[in-house]
């Protein structure tokens, strides 16, 4: 069979190191997707469940909102934990506790217990979302981190588009508690994948002494700010687009979110392939400008097709820029600090997502819903300058 070029072990090892779609990386995508489904399947029905138990709507809103408040509060230390402890064990514990919390919501009628479960759920989901990016970054070739993080986030996009509908359908067909049981099952399936995940600890725990650089990645602050501006827009749109459409007499506006998810799903893999090869500013400037244009269109929309167009443009802009910004945080910080890089980036998103409805509500009350979207335009321009 002779005549061929003899294999070069060094070149073969280099090729393997450049391979993105390895077994471990695929496992982590599955874990991220299952974990995201477990979260999104109950997002739209938890408040209904609490009201059925006898809670007032305002009390239910506070309990549901505790998840985000807790995630925001613990986000700075999740990076430190991810960078200094065994990431596999972190993900196993987090997925198990998240599953237990979800089952707990429908296993008790005590609002005190449900409140504690909600806080616990927020804490460990924040830890999970940081650790999954950190451990996945270790499995990616250094030259393909933007592409790898782009694909990793696809599961979350799919879950956010499909999960609430699946949870609602199960509730309507079989009853409320079965939606929660199904959501918990997804979390436990993620645990199963992590249990068989082969992982060698890269970094041993250092000490209990924590410095500022252990909890905040200064190299990631600019990107976190820009990512936070996108999340501000997400929070504002989610809170006010339905009311805005009703005011204008436009029906069927919920399709805006479906179209956005589909376009974001399409653009992330494509951009990920180019992002590692060109100056990221080209992608971020173009994506942010496109998002700003989409907000101007939304502020002036007078029909459903125009609202859908704005959603598609925003999804393309955000879907291109946001994963690139996150990947750049990891590149700047280095793999050994990928946890704190991810947590710093997510911190910007958490703050933006929380401020969007609050500031948007004040602006809408004073100047109308369209003004909220113009505020987003101004912030996106500031993000481009930053």
C-alpha cells in the first residue's frame, strides 16, 4: 500500500487541537441546552402557579424576580469559584440543585420555602452559566473561541424560543406540576451528561483570599458595558412591546420574539466562523449600528410587518455582536481566568436586563412607549463610542 506520505505526529496533534467539534465540546453544548430548557420551560408559568396557591400578583412577581436579583448578587464570585474549583463538580452540583428547586416549587404550598428555593435556584443557575462558558473555553482551539462560544449559546436561544411554549403545552395537556417535573428532568439529564464527562482539573484551588481581580475582570469591562446595553434593550422590549402594540392597535406582536430567535439562531454560527479571522470591531460596530436602526424602526412602526422587520434587524445585529464580545473577554483574560471573564460579561447583562424595565417604565410614563426605544438608540450609540 506504499507510496504515501508518512504521518507526521506533530502535525496530527496540531490538527486535533484545532478541531472544535470534539466529544467534550458537544457534551457541553447538550448540557447547556438541557439546562436552558429547564429554566425557560417554567418562566411563563411560575407566577401563575403562585397565584393558584393564593399569592397576590405583586407577591408572585417579587418571588419570581428574586431569581434575577440573586443571580446578580452572586455573579461576581461565580467567576472566582469557576476559576479555582473543579468545574465538572460545580456543574454537577448546580444541575442537581436546580432540578431539586424546580420540583420543590410544586411540592410545597409554603411561600417561605418557595422563596428560599427561588433564591437557591438563582444562585446555582448563575454559577452554572459562568462555569459552562469557562469549561467550554478549555475544550476549544484558541483560534476558534468566537465560533465555539457562538455555537455554545445556540441552545439557550432555542430554549428561550421553544421552552416557554413546551412548558405551557405540558401544563395544558397534563397539569401544572408535570410542566415542572419535565423541566426538572432536563436539569437531571444535564447532570447525567456531566457525570460521564471526562475532565482533568487544570487549576487546583488556591486559597480563600479573594482579590479584586479574582471577581472582576478589568479587561472585560468595556465589552460587559456594551453587552449590558444590548440586554437593556432586551428588557425594555420584553416589558413594553406588547403595550406599545396595543396602543397602536397592532395584534399578534408576540411573533416578534419568534422571528428574533430564528434570525439570531441563523446568524450566530455564520458570524462565529468569521469572527476569529477579522478585527472584531467591524462586527461589533456593524451589529450595534444595525441594532440602533432596528430601534428607530420599532419606535416608528405602524404595522406588524414593520415590527417584525425591526425584530429581524435587531436579532442580526445583536446575534453578531454579543457572542463576539463575550469571546473577546475570554481571549483577553486567558483560559485560566475564563470564569471571571464570563462572570464579568454576564454581570453587565444582568444589570442591563434589570435596568431596562425600570428606566423604561419611567420614560414610558413621562414620554410614551416610543421614547423607550429612542433611549435604546442613544445608549447603543454610546456603546459604539465605548
